[in-house]
C-alpha cells in the first residue's frame, strides 16, 4: 500500500513539474483542414492567424483522377508575392513538383503534390508581420482556375 501511495505522489509531482515548464503564453496550434478536388478550388480560401501563431495545415486531395492529371499541392508565399506569376513560372517546373527552384525565396512553406485520396501536412509558425500571405496550388493551370487563397495575419 505504501509503494502505491509513493508511486501516486511521484506521478503527481512529475505532472506538476511538467505544468511548471509549460509556457502559458504560448499560442495553441491552430489546425486547418483543407480539401482539394476536381473543382480546382480549395475548401478553405481564407485563414486568419495571429502573428507568430503555430499553424498546422492538413491538405487532402479528394479526387479519384491520377496524380499526373489532378494532383494538388499547397504553397504559401510571402506577403506581396504574386500567386499568378508564381503559378505561371511553375508551369515549366513539373520536374520540380511545380515549385520552381528559382523562386524558392518567395515560399514560406509548402505541401508537395498529392495524388488521389492522399493527405499531406505541414506545421509552421505564422509570420510575425501582419499582412496578407497568398497560398495556391501551383499544379498546371490550377491557380489560374481559382485554386488559391490567403493567410491573413492580424
């Protein structure tokens, strides 16, 4: 009985120590589930975040078409970057996953091309500067057809 009591006290002490080290001011991770399909639209086109907030994007490609025909990716660009110009340059970057290496400095984060029924994820910290950060699917013609959105940091 004494051993069980000591074990319980030890477990409670470890929990208390863990709570003391937790940062109560740390922003919780915001998870955003986005689907992409044959309609060439993201299910979420606007994401609101606080400066420096942790974000977790989960992209699911709901198409049944082959990856070469209807693959989708998710590219978050820096504020002020033009998603259509990026997508236009991506047309000639199929071998690079439609992410032109020459424009890598415009990208904050991304999820690689997903085939049918595949899911990809990325966790990152929202920019600390308030503003509008465009995101898009850079696969051939998808962004031009309307497959884009914006992360608004305020």
